[in-house]
C-alpha cells in the first residue's frame, strides 16, 4: 500500500536539504549516462527532484532536463542550485508530483528519482511512465547509505539519539516493516524489468554542522518533528560528532547507488 501523499512534507526541511545532503558523485552520473545510452539529443525527467541535485547533474548529458516536485520551497532551492551551477540553459523546474504525470510532458529517454520513489504509488508511477518513455526508456532510482565499516561506527550513536523521533514517524515505520516491498520488486513486476545496479563508494570528510543540517533535512527529524526537543537533541548530536571530528570534520564512508530499470516492452 502506498504511503499517503503529503505534498508539503519537506517544507521545513528544504533549506537544510541542500546544506546537509550529499550530491551524487560525477562518476556515478557519467556511468549512468553511459550505461543508459543517454545522448545530447535526449530529454531527462527528474521526478521528486527536491533541490535539483540530479537535474543539474544530468544537464551536461542531455538536451533538456525537467525537474518536478510538489514543494515550492524545494523548487526555490532547485532554481538557486541550478543558477549557481550555471545549468539554467537546459534545466527547468515545475510544481507537481507523480500523480500529475501526463503525456503532455513529452518523451524522456531517462527518468531519475533521487530518494523519492518510496513516497509515490510505485506501481501506478511506473505504469504512467510508460506513456512518457520510448520503448528503450530507462528509470533510474538513486540513493545512498553509510557502509558497514569501522569508520562509520559512530553513526549508531547518532541513530540512538534520533530513534525516539523516527519511531514516531508512521511512514518511517512502514518503510521498515516486514510488509514493505523493495523498489527492485516493483521494477521486476513492471515493464522496466531488465535491472542493473551500479554504485560508487567514497570516503568523505563532512563538517559537523553539515551532519546537523542532514538530520534536519529528513522528514522524520525535521524542525517540525523535533519541536520543543530541538535544542537538546542537537546538543547531544554535536557532542557525539565533535568527539569524532578532526578539525571539525567527521569521516564517513558512503555508497551512492543507481538502480536502473530498462524498459523491455
């Protein structure tokens, strides 16, 4: 069953998303562009674009990129991000969601979703994308996670501080329940059922305050969710991060992934 659509879920988190979240490595973007056969004549749709990380990243690989997101605050951040990256010539953004997909948008060789597919009706979205992609179209689902290596051991302490708040988030709980199907299952059950996954692993030095911004960028631990507990929680997080930091920077090992569903019919 899909998670309930809440268009302004990230309203209070938008500004922190840009500052806290990590953008996808150029090496991963280039590999996706190459593997999918994307050319400078093709169009890309970034669905649930947030602050435009993927839309801007694919700008140099395509003729046109359109980013769609339901939250105006995210779209403002995306437009600013594109201007800063000098990517406005062929990147544009519009308000909407997976529920607004229509043939009038035109055809897209590649449809990207960065940490957004789980918020959608996944079956219905993939069905709608059949009208927007050619017979050899591709859906690319991007995400990232912290690798299970000693360099990331400190993150269990961070999660322990945040767990009381994430456990109150019904949607967060649903996505970790036994009945939640992985994205791979939906791709295999759809016409985007030739699937490949590629990833890039990086060791990254992240400033303490960027870690704090990342926490506030998540819907389950946003300003709104933390409420009156905001300052005590941030104090605990900073204490943990500062213990791990060297010159204000904390090392983390991150895997950036792209799950590609190639259309077969």
